[in-house]
C-alpha cells in the first residue's frame, strides 16, 4: 500500500476509536451475534443494535434535525440508549433529559437548545456528542457538553489503569440521565463486551444477573451497593465469584462496608474513583476500609494535578486544579450560575479543595462553596458527614451551618437512620460522644435532627444539601416542616 494511503488508513482507524459510537459497526461485523445490550425485557445483538441505530440515524439526517436533540429518558433505559446512539452517530449532540424533571423545567431546558435545521451527517472526534445535566445552585439544571475524544480517552485510561478486566461486559443499573451509568454502558459497547441495563433499579435482580455470570464488571453508586449487601444478607446468598471489577463513584463510599462487599464479590477488584461531570476521571484507589477518610487516590495516568492556595485558607488544603484530555467543553444554556468551573488555560477546577500527601495520594476536603467558618476555623462538612456515615446506625448525614453571632456559624447535623424501625436509636449526647472520639471539638454539631425516609436527593443521586438547608430554616423558624424533626432539644452538652 502506498505510504500516503497507509497514513490515511491509520488516521481513519484512529478516528474510528475516538468516536464513542465508532466501534459499534466494527463489532457488528466481527461479532454480529454477541449480546450488545440487554434489559429485563429485551436483548439485542451487536448486529441488531447497529441495524436499529443506523435506521434512526438515517431518519435524523433526512429530517435535518437540529444540531442538539433532547433524548427523553422516560421512554425506557434500553430505548434511551438506542436513541442516544442514533443521535450521536448522525453527528449531533444528544442532551439526555431527566425523567423526574417537572414539565416547566423540561420546557426551559428544551428552550435552551438550538432549533435550526442541521445538515450534519457524521461525527468527528472533537465535535460535541453529549450534554448531561447536574443540579445547578439556581434550581435550573446545569448542562455540561462533551466531545467524543474526552470519553474515548476515558475509556482508554480506564483499561490502562484498572487493567484488561475493565474491558468486559458491564452491568450499569441506573438511569441514562445519570452520566455514570451512561458512561458505563458506552464503555461496554465501545470495548465490544456489551452492557446490561435495568428499566428500574432492582438490587435483587442485579445480584441474580451477576450470579448467572451475566456481567463481570459492575458500575454502581454507594446506595445501590448497600441495598445489594442488604438483600444478600437477608437471602443468605452465597458469594458471587464471577464478578471481577466493581467500580464505585457518584458519592463517597462507606469504607466500613468494604469487607462485606469483598466477601460478596471475593474475586473482584473493588475500585473507588473520584471524578466530576466536567472533568471525567480524576483519581482512583482500590477500596480499603483502613484508608484515610479524606483520601480519594492517585491521579489517573493521563491526569495532572495542581493544588493552589486560596485567600483566607491557611491550612494544607487548596483548590484542586487538573489538566487532562478528558475535560468537558463548556456549559449549555443561559442559566449557568457562579458555582461553575474555574479555568486557567488548560487547567480546570470544579472548586473542590484538597491536598496531595507525600505518597502522592489526593485528599479531598470538600467543595469550596460548602466550607463553614465556625469558631474562627474552616470546616468542610464532607469530613464530618463521612465520619457520621461510619456510625452503624446512620445511613446518611448532612452537616449544615446556621448563622451565629458568637461562633460565626453554628453546626447542625441532619441524619437518616439505617433502620427507621429501630425503637432505640442513639441519642444526641451518645452521637456527640462517639464523634468527639474521632475528631476535634469545634467540628461537633450543637443540634441534631433526623429526616424522614424520603431523604432529599439531586438528579444524580447525591444528597440535596440545599433542600435540607431550606427545611432546617423552616424548622428553626417554628414553621411546619415535614422533612425534619429534632433528635433532642438544643444542648451545649452535645458540643464540648
């Protein structure tokens, strides 16, 4: 083959793997009958999936649909994946809606998207392919846009750093409006291993599928894993040896549960990774119940870190900046608030604060916007919340600061019990004593609250601290509040 043609072919193959959907046609030719996508009700081979995607892609191009299309996740998980692939294969950007958005929010998001006809017919590596949404501080979902190469690089580095085990069939049992699960499905398809999805999350079904060797890789958030552990204990399930990799993200993992998870999946490598919607992968570590609570691991092999000091912050923590080929393009729409990322040339910060220790481990203190000044000292609520969630009676915790003329901010802890039916939960004094044995006195709450079973969560499954703060203000003002009730009357005994 002449040298110019060889270079052209090499470039084409390079682009092929730099597209999120690019390898799908390859696998449809190479392994046409292998399972590509499976849910509770339907299974598609690579050839069948490619056929459906291509039909829909041609229709989108023929109709000259706009350059960004809103994919309705309420139509079902498997259907959402097929539609997503068709949109991005047409060269357009797929914006994935959250099925729980109220209609007014859905309409406002739709109004932010372009409506002019587009003649796009093919994707390129640096073209936008995906817009996801996080909960903005204004209450309006904040759209973040990515190009193909940012996820293709993430797929590559995941295999490079976790090992070849990461290139196996994936079980991603969550909504495609959550970027973690969408990423897991696309990774399984990109590798040619396929993916399993659920129309509605079921911990028991996940365990059954994994026991049947349906997938070797599990991508999950901590709350899902805790439910799986609960089901496994109740059913006295045998260990599941066929799972080889468990990837945990989306929220802090309760590391006290790591031994139980290892017992359930005895042959699995259990990995925690820290990332952000705007940054993709940042750091990772093998789960270890003895690890420092603030540690989130070493940076991925294609990530550089820079810790930068902040005015008024005298400790070792600073703003975490990173540089990598996996960062997002920009926000979408006119409703971007001031809590967005910071940029400095190629460097980006999602406003998380932390430090890197002598061993090269990144430690995460918390989000800059949540920092509380109390008794003249800076406190990151995430540290105390992590400690509290290690208590055997506590499922979730939110630490809130309320203005106080003497201390700057008075600390209030809002808790959800692991067992709501427990007739004798710990008292505020017992919790304060337990916490005081593990941290400094200035970090102890002065008042404790419990929340009902419907713990407020964002669309991505994280604690909605803002909603809890609003509920706390209502309760403190003596107004009706269905979410919170005091664990006991305010007491200085609870905060030495």
